[in-house]
C-alpha cells in the first residue's frame, strides 16, 4: 500500500481526470434511448471544417487521417479526444492537441485497475476524477444536448457508471464525482438524491453558470437555491473545475498558445470573488466548495481584495455582508494545488484547513508519477498534523471519504 | 514639507488621477482645430438613451437633470464625469456613479496647487497622475476619435498641458505621464521624442492593445517594436493602468456591482502573463513597465505559474524562453499597491526593487488622506533601506524623478 509506514505522506488527489471508456453508456440507458447513447467510432474521412465537430474542437481534427480517429458520436456531433487530455507517460516535447485514440493512451486513463496501478506509482492513495467527453461539469449534456430527456438519461447513466464501475471498482481508492442536469434545478435535486443514495460523494458544478447561458448564482428568483440546499443536506461538496464555464482567457488572437494555457487557472479567482460578494453563502451556511485546479498562491490576495473592496465600495454598492467577506472562504472553500511554492508558503494566510492537493493525472500539468516526492518537497518543514490535513485529512472530511488499500497492488 | 525628519516615510504615489480642468485644450491646439477642441458645457436636456453619450457612460446620465451636468463635448460625443472618479472627501455611503460637476469636486481633483495641498495632507511627496476624460491610456483619442489629425493634436495638447501646466507647476512634486497616438507607431515615436524633450517622465500604455482593436504586443510584424525601442532609448517607463484595455471582468449581467469593482485589478495578472510568455522582452531588454493599480499580492503566484507552465507546456507550445520566465519580472516590472497586506508579507517573493506605492487619489479605492499612516502600518518592521525603496526609491529610479519640496505648503 502506498504511504505504508509514512502516514503523513499519503495523498488524496482531488483533481484527476477519467477518459470515459467506450462502454460507459452501454447497457446503462433506458431502452428507448439505447440507440442514441454516446458511442465511440473510428472515423477516417473527417476533414477540417466538418461542421459535426464543434468549433472549439476543430483544432483536434487531423488532416489526411489515414489511421482513423476515435470520435465520440452523439446526437449530431463528433467529438475527438484531445491528446492534451491524456499525456501521462509521454515526453513533454510530444504533447499535442492532436486527437488520441484509446490504444495510444496509458490504460490508466480509462481503466480503473490500471488507474490504481498508476496511482500506486504516484504515491496517491485516493482520487477524485472529472469527466472528459461530457466536459468538467457535464456541459455537453446540460448545455449542448438538444433532447433534454436524452441528456438526463445520459447523466444518470454516467453517474451509475461513475459510482458502480469506476469508484465502485475500488471504493477505498476512487471517489465518485457526479453530474447533475444544470438546466432544471428540480431534476438536479432529484438526481442528487438518487446518486447520493447510491454512494455519490461530490457534484461537479460550473465555476460560472452564467457563462454557460444558465442563470447566474445571483439569480433573483433563487434558481439554484434548491440545488445548493440539497448539496448542504446531502453533504455533497460542489467541485468547480477551471474551464467548467467553457470560457478561456485569451489575451489576443495571435498570442502564443502558452499564454492561454498558463492563464487557465485564473478563472478560479473570478469564481471565488463572485461567490464571496454574492449573498448565496449567507443563505447556505453549510455549502462546501472545492476550487479544482485553481492553485492557491493567489488566495490571500483575493481575500484581502474582497475585504478592502467591501470596506471601500460596500456601502454604495449595497453589499449585504455585515462582516468582511474573507471569513466566508474559511467556512466554505477549499483551494487545491498541484505545484505552488508561494501558495505553500502562504498557507497561514489561506488556512491549513482549506487546502487540498492534486495530481491532475493524466493532464499536461500533472506531477505524475512524482506526486509523492513533489509533496514531500513542497511540505518540507510542516508539522505532521498540517501535512496530514493538506495531503488527505481535509479531503477525507469534505468528501466523507475513508481511503483504504482495497484495490491497491 | 511632508516627511521632513522622517525620510523613510516619504511617499511617491505612482498612481493618482487628474480630472482635466476645462481649459486643458484651450490655446494649446493648432488654429485649424481650435474650434473642435474638447470643451466643457453644462447641459440640461440629456436623457438616458441619448446616443451622443457612449453606451458605457449611459449609467452616468441623470434623469430630470435640472441642475445641469458638466459634459465634455468632443466630436459627436458627450462625456460626463463619473462621480466615482472624484470621491476624495466624500463619505463612502455617498459614493455614486452619478455625474459630478466641477464645483462639486475637491479642487485637488483638477487644480495642481490644490492637489499639492491634498498631497501634503496625505503625506505624499510625489505623484504620477493618469488622465480621466481621455481614459487611462488615451483610448478616447487613439481608438474613438474619427479624425486622426484632430486626435493627434489633442494628444500633443494634453501632453503640453501635462508637462507645462500640471507637472510644470511643481516639478518636484508632480511627475508628467504622457499619451501617445497608439494607432500609428511612427507618430507615437515622434511624440515620445517631442514630449521627452519637454520633460515627460513616463508613457501611458494599454494593458492589452489587442482588446482595443489594435495589434497585440505579439504582432508578427513588430507593430510595437519602434515604440518599445523608443521607450528604452528615452528611459520612459510604460505605465499600464488597470482598465486601459477598456474591458472589465463581469461575472454575470445580474451580479452585484461590487464584484466587477472588486475584480477590476485582476486584468493586471493577464497583462503580466501576456508579457512574460511573449518574446517582446527578449527583444527589448531595457523596457520598464509599471503595473498601475494592479496590486501585488498575486505576483508570486503568477511568477510560479509562469515558470511551471513554461516547464510543462513550453516544449509543445514552442516557447522561445531559454530560462524560466519569472526572471523577466525582476528586470522589467514594477507592481504597485494601495493596501495589500499579503502582498507586503510576500515582498521577498516579489522583489523589494520591484514594488511601488499608490494613493489612487481621488478614486474610491484611495487611502487619502491616510496614505502615510497606511504606509507606516503596512511596512512596520521593514528595514529603513527597504522602506525607502518601496515608498519612493524605486519610483525615483524608474521615473527619473527627483522630488523636492518646491510647491509644498
């Protein structure tokens, strides 16, 4: 078992990614939708500009694609798997957004047994994995799918697979993160109860539903209140992954790609400010929010800025908060980091109870297979108790997850 | 003189704002443009929806405006002065974006003698002031003005006024920050030489010209190279104020106003990443950049993130940098803060030679009239040498500014 004999360095990674295997929706959809379930096909004749491939994924089309590309086929769209989503084991110079087929990936991307073997290599005991093809909070089903009955069936099937086939393969190693139908709060609440009954431990939510064309968290009619109340009642943290609002930060059309890639986590800062200065947390005092892949080094600045802005601008903007908003962070939020040296030095300003770790397997920012040694290096000099909180204790508490060596090699 | 007997707490504020007095362009325009120069008129019949008022300023129109509103009249637009730009001396609960007329402002907003008196009250010895009506880097003239000959004449007149009437009133107290014609790099270089010859000490540049519809800093044809080279040759730092790309961060249309106000400085993080991962600084090793009103507490995180992203994503994104990009910060950038407790604690991670202070007079985030005591509190425990760098030394070096008590009461 990883970490045996060195309990203070047993890591729960609260942000990994699963590449859905082709059979996720097979046999898990109601009969009337079975023929329309998402499926994988190897296609050879897709040319750049093919309108069945969404605009944002056009870059993943390979011209003169003689070997064929694995596409997810669903409704009227074809969705390739970006090579950047499955780089584990590749040389950094070979990373590419070109599409990747299943046999070109490490099996740990899609197979739970192989994933656990890769976690063992990495010194990671527990893992929370976000969806890939449906996107980080299921935007594919919640926003793009036209037939909403079909979309709901796809979400239910994904959750069944996540709970039973993925996390269920090794309940002491893999934490179930489920999707909800964001287009209908009542359906979402029903699915939260259904999934929680089966063992779901967390919900993927959008870092900004307004940017998905959905009501914002500030909605005057309280659109999200039933969802937030259900999350409180069921003890399900909302995990908001960077990119779950489907908007990237692009400084200029001709800016080097490296810039939008480096800026990807910065949306998390907007999310935190958006929540801190809204009245949502005043109405939902038990809600728990995990800021997935957002890093932590910026958190003290955002809290200081929220408090200063509240003090100076609160009166004329009629902010309802009676206390500086930073205290809401400590009660509600968890910052997560892969590698963040200043963030680690700033943990006293963040709160040692509000920080978790990530491996980000199998993405291009991942520390895999060196997560354990990276953590040892990052947390050198920390008291055992604090190391325990950061590497696993906070995650165990918030995800109500009891890791065990079951399924470990 | 302020700071007398306590040299370590003499502050140069590198980010204040001047509300242009009505006579800036009077007598400073070539005869053929004199009749078309910007002027102030008190108008009574402007109703919300009047298309002469730019869309973003519609909120400043007061309905049933019986007292009349001071508008800048220029080409075919009417531009009111937002009350938020001139709050010095007001109670925070009375801050408002309603338009403000000249007699309702503290004279320090527009009159250099009164400004110096207000600086004395604030414990501020030197001040760099950004334009208001032309916007932070002169977007009004560079982007909106249709007749570019007229626009150039307006920029030259502004610079003459800034150098002669504003900074010239008290050259030991007020630092001249000039505008350039962003739409034509050759004209910009000519104006930089002309203004430098008259004593200009800095240039206002956009935090992201691409968002203004201009070529980006990454432009393959080197659009900005002559401007950056001139800035290097003339020793003129580029001051990039938050908001100088005319784009704010709005999380949702129905989000409380407090959120976009609190997020205003966050654009600065995009700017720093944009520059660190571009090749511009590899080509312009002497360029100096002041990140005005951006705060500093986030800088160590952005540097760490730039280095990590360069390490992981640099190879496949073909980043030209041979060393981790963070070193470019220390050679080129100055972070500026008003109130930033974590940032001050993080100065070792930022660099004590790369930090400056701001009062932000007369805006709503200003510490005026308590800037001196705020600085004393913020820098408690710092060595005198470091206090000197942060409060004035770095600014004196970068702006080539020798403060003196001339003009002080």
